[in-house]
């Protein structure tokens, strides 16, 4: 499931459930459109994700390439936090403790340096 809304100057995209080859397309399309539109911060709320496979990782990496520091991942579920740590993605993708912290994050700060958020 995917829910999108505007909060302050950010586009927030909340995803939930299993993210895999069969259902990742809406997230990929939303992130591609945000990059094409030149959206400000794009926050992906991952708190309700219970499973993600390599296609999800690929979509997030492509979004990071397209959006750069505008892409911010918020509140990764325990499953995703373990996945990002094991694969080293936590050193590449900007992870934040909450949607609010992701919105307020300084895009020029190194990963993990934005007010006590998750470290890589």
C-alpha cells in the first residue's frame, strides 16, 4: 500500500506491507515522478514495511541517484534496518528516525549527522 501527501515543503510517501517485484512499481513511479518534477525533500516512510527484496533496494538506489540528498528514508522497520545494515546501504541511503526528522534534515550533513538520527 502507498499513501502520498504533502507535509510542509516535503513530499511524504508512506509504504507498508511486503515490497517485492509484484508490488514495488507504484513506489518506483512515485519516486520517478518526484525526481522529474524537481520536488523538494522526498521522504519515504518505511515504518510499516514488513518485507523488502532486492527490487525494493534497487528502486531506492535509483531514487537516490535521481533525487540525491532530496531523498530521505524515515523510520525503517526493524526488518529494513537489519537489511540496510547487513548490505551496507545504511552508509549510502539517508536514514532518519522519523518523518519529522527526515523533513527537517540538513541535506548537506553527512549521513547520521543530523541531530542524532540513525548512524551508518
